[in-house]
C-alpha cells in the first residue's frame, strides 16, 4: 500500500471512533453506544443477458417482405379506388404522409370511379420498397354521357 492510502485508512478509523457517542434511550437500563458503520459499496452492474436460461432465437421464421405503396392525389377526394378490380377505399384514405395504399410489388390496374365523372384506369408497375404517386384530376361527364362501369375482379383459376 502506498503512504497516502495508509493515512486515509488511519484517518477513517480515528473519525469513526470519534463519532461514537452515548445515548440514553431509557435511563433505567444504562447507556447505549451508537457506532457508525461503513462498508464498501460497489456500483450496481446490470447485465441483461444474465440468467438461468440459455440464449435462444425466434421460435418461428422471421420473413421481411418488401413494402410497396401507392399514394393518391385525386380530385375529387371522394372517388372510389379499385386495385385489380377489388375495392380498396376512397381516394382520401390514401392521400397523406401516413395514409398509403399497400400493395404487392408488380403490375396493377388502378381504377378511379365516381358517379358524374369519367372512370380513369391506369396500369402501374410498383417496384419493391418504393412508393408510387398518382396525381389524377377526374374530368366531369358531359350531358347525356355515361361513365364506364365499375371494374370486375378477374377470376383466378385454382389450379396454381
């Protein structure tokens, strides 16, 4: 031990003995000596991986699928949106930062329909991990003109 640590230990012992006092909690039983006690406090170390169990991974396969989205800027906002003939919602539902139409990567037919306006269909190809933005203004119908019918979903064969 170094000279400084010897002095620190000696000073601690002297201060501990000097701090010992007498107290009379109950005068009939005699004096009570109170001695302060100290100990070495080690900093608490938290190890999140410590435990009686072994480490293990996921119990099921973890699959990451590409996120592809279509964002619509359509006028009027109440137009119906159909993806490959299936109703997806209103155009206003997919117009915004956090409001997007999630689709499978690849080619899709996006149809916008609203009574009183020309039905608009766009063939789009959406790349994996990207967002396709549609900016469409639907034209109103002239007097006596009829809009195209709502698209019908293509029937898929069950033969894989």
